[in-house]
């Protein structure tokens, strides 16, 4: 499959080919039609993320952040080259013109890629910004470009533009380096095993060979500095025989195993699975053990493979944030388009969005926005989950109309479509072809500056970074019609 | 450009960031006032640095109860803004947290 990469739309590129936007009707009556599954970002969209971020490529492997080495290389501006540690000729999908960071701890330099040769894995940037100083031989290479995500299981299935808020991986050495993962016993770890490719397509997973049958074996590390009573989500990839049970153990406060409030994933011995668990810590617990593997051994010599451990705040797992010796923060994705560019009709128009709610996003007590504006908290679609229900809403500062149901629309695990029309005072919307709902809104009379994609503005007006309510998943397509469609038309438009 | 910052308290950090024009107060849709970054700035509040402990809970490296924050500036800060930042020396060889 990897040899066929050229057949797919290359992710992260921008160009006139993707400029499907026009002020004129596009044949279906819309004046905006963006298809993010092509892997191309329309040039009239503004996108930024101040740092690297990972995504799943067309071949199911994880891209966006890589380890690299160099001869002693000084932090500074100008042409800088490092060699990515992936196997030669494995395309790590960096492209000329993308903004990339070379980092060593808090020291980094960033700039646009001027050359990348997968046959040698040498990547060169023209560094224009720097932090810190010194010379180093090991690096993280982070791609700060838009992320077009694909299914890790249904290979090649596009999921659209990934939009996530900021998140931090609170676990160091996320691939299980023995320097950090020293808790547990009755197993023999091997870092960077060559037995198999890890989920990012390289040899950086950890192999765990267990000891005697019927005995307990585990591989864990200590995490300190957590917030008592806080909600955290653990996620990691694992592959191995039956027996592993996800585990998080409180070391202070109410000492003992903490029961997850939600869990996803069922692993096996034939492929990689990302497991996730969400925990609410006891009120005074600030230190825990987190486990890559916890098993009562069935067969002597049972072997597990683990990769990409992540512990983050909140109730959903975000895309992988690889770590080394330090915790790492991935910055938020920001994407918007000027409202003047979409043929916005202040007297009434229809928005359509098709988006993806991933299986790794547990989405409990979270709010996400698919489409929003930068003014007065006006939103065309928000998703709230909690208390066992999912609510889809169309609203403004102090008024909203909602559809609520416990998993009625199934959008936690599948793609969905949404459409609404709004005037200055009223709105109507539907999800996945369901019966439309309508109501009175307010504060919709203001013409906003920008249409936000996958997030909401913190307050009016949008200033570039003050965002909240991130979708934390991907958007496949959006459309805008400068006319108000009927309820029946909205149902038809959104029927899966 | 990244900066590692340290102040005695969270509120002191926010006051400094606001005074430097790197953050501002904003009211969310539920009426809660929050301190959010201004355009071109990413703020990552870390808080206190916990101690490093071994397998038996023995402290290998003491923590730091002061408030820590990382910021990443995608814009050119003025000399006055840089001067106003509560940076510290020496910076740690292995930072507690960094940006991707």
C-alpha cells in the first residue's frame, strides 16, 4: 500500500486546484463548497497551528512528528538539515513549503521545508525563527501544516480536516523507554523493537516478553502533579495475547485501582489497537501509576507490543502527542474563512457540514463546534455531550434550539451531516436526515467577520487564537447556500 | 519563539501576561471571565512542578511550587514585552514540558 502513495491526493498541500470556492452559485445553489477529503486546503482558508501535530495518513500510519538525528547542528536561522530515523524510502510525507519545527527540548528552529528526500530521509528547512541556543544531535521534527486525517482501520478512507484544541501528553517517553517505564516486573522490555512496524510505520515500539505463566506481569510508570478529582484520559496502542487489563493505580489520597468511567477498544494479537480509558481521580489523588501492560500471564513467554502512551486532561483521547524526556503540548488548530468570501446573506442562508466523530473521542461532558462565527457567540452547530445524552444545537449567546437524545444520531462513532438555515431571529436545523426542529434565536443580526471551522470564538470578535469548543475531530465538507432551505430540503440534504 | 516563565502564583502570571499585551480577559458564553492569549500567542500553563520520585516514592529531584507557564510567540515581540516576561535562569537542561 505504501508504494501506491502517489495515487492519492497529497495531504497538506495548497493550491489553485483546491480552490473550489467562488462567489457564484456552484450548480447546486451554494456559494461555498469545500471538500476536505481531497487532502487539499482551499487557499482562501486561513489555517495555523503553532507546532507539530500527528495524523493518520492514507496508508493508516501515523505521520506529522518524527525523530531525527544530525551531526552537531546549532540552533539558528538559515538552511538546516536533519535525518529522520525512519527507514530509508519510507515516505514520511513532508513536502516543500510546509512549516516544520526542529526541536530539542525547549530549543527549536522552524521554517519552511526546502527539500525532503525519503530515500535518504534528509529534510531541510530554511529556519526563520528560533528559540534557545546550543548544538544538538537528536531532534523532534514536527509538521505544523493542516492535518488531513484518514481511518487507521479502513485504510484510505478520508476523514477530512482534523481540528483539535490544545492538549498536553503528561507522560514522558511515550513509546515506553525503560529510562522512564521502570515500574512492574516479570517481563523483559526491548525498546525500538525490529519485530514489527509500530503504528507510525517505524521500529519504535516496545516489546514486552512476559515471564512465568499464572504470575502477574506489568509495565508502568509514575505520574505526579495531577489534580485531585480531575478527569484524565489514558490512551495507547497495544498488540498481544488476551489477558491485559487497562489499569491506573492511585498512589496517594484514596490509594488503589481507579475504575475507568469509560473505555474503548478491544485489542488482539494480529494488529495494533488504540485503547482508551477515562478516569476521574479520587479527590486527593495527585500521583498514579499508569500501565502500558497489566496481565496475569496465560502462557510463559507471552509477548506484548506497546506504543504511543498518552495521558491528557479531559474525557477524550486526542491525536497522539509523541514525547521524549519532557512532556509535550500540541497547540490548537485554527481554521477560518472570511464571511465576505462565502456570499453570506444576512437575511437568511443555509449551512451544511459533514463531519466525523472518532471512536477515540469519548466525548463526555464536552462541547464541540463544527461551524461557528467570530462574533457574539453565534453558532451554526454545536455538539454537547454529557449526562448520557448528545445534544446538537443551533444558537446564539442567549438562545438556542436543540435536538437531544441518548446516542440517537450515533455521531460518536460515525460520520454525520448537519444543515440549518437561519435569519436574524429564527433558525431551523436537522441532523442526519432527522425531522427538523425550529425556534427563535437572538443576536443573529450581527454580520460576523469570519466563519470558524471546527471551533468557536472565545468572545467577540475573533482575534486569532482565543478559541474554545473545539470539534476535536475532523470535518469532511462544508457548504453555504445564500437561501433558506425548507425543512424537507434540509432533511434530504443531510440524509446519510 | 518560546519562553519558559515563572512567577509565585497563577494570578501573578496572568497579570504579567495581560500587562505585556500577550493575554487579555474575555467573557465566555456562560459569563465566566477568562484570561486568553492574544493573537499570535500560545499559552500553556503548567503550574507547580512536582518532585521526581523513584519507585519507592523517594524524592530524586525536588519540585518547585511556583507557577510555571510556557508561551510560544508566532509574532515578533517588542523588547519591552520580552523584558516584561518573568523568564528565569538557568533554564532546565530537560524542561518539564515543551511545545511540539
